C-alpha cells in the first residue's frame, strides 16, 4: 500500500545532460518516475545541507578562539556516508507512516530497543 502525497508546489529546473541521464537511469532501475526520484534526491541534498549548517552553528564564536591567518587555514571537503537504520517512533509519526506500520516500536518483538 503506497501513501498518496499531495504535491502543491512546482519547481521548474534545467538539468545538464549527465544529471538528467543519471536521474533517468535511477528512475528506470527503481521503477519510479523521474520526478519522484528527483524529489527524493533533492530531499537528500537538503538533509546534508541542514547537517552541515548545524555543524557550523555548533562551532564557537570567533571571539572565543584565536583566528588563524588565511594562509594557515586548510581547505575542507564534505564526506557523505549513507546507511540504513530503523526509524524512531517520532520519525515514523512525523513522516505520517504510523497507519502503515501499526503500533509503536516497544509493541513489537525485535524493536529497536531490544
């Protein structure tokens, strides 16, 4: 049973050919529409950006540490690791999936807390 999502907003994007081909390849492999795949990938990108922003906001204010000279600062890169884990009850509820999974994690054998 799939959950029908009500989509209201439209975003018209211009994609370069390699990106469009990759989205089409993923969509075909997963049996999904290209729009659905693009929405999922956009969501992943937003999640990464939010986590990077949260990391930056956790750093001390400039006045709390000595600022190094620009030539002493080493450039950084973003590393992304992906893995699957069971959703928490809060995440299930926030995603509106409770009707599809039933009760709460503690009600099932093999729940996350076991």
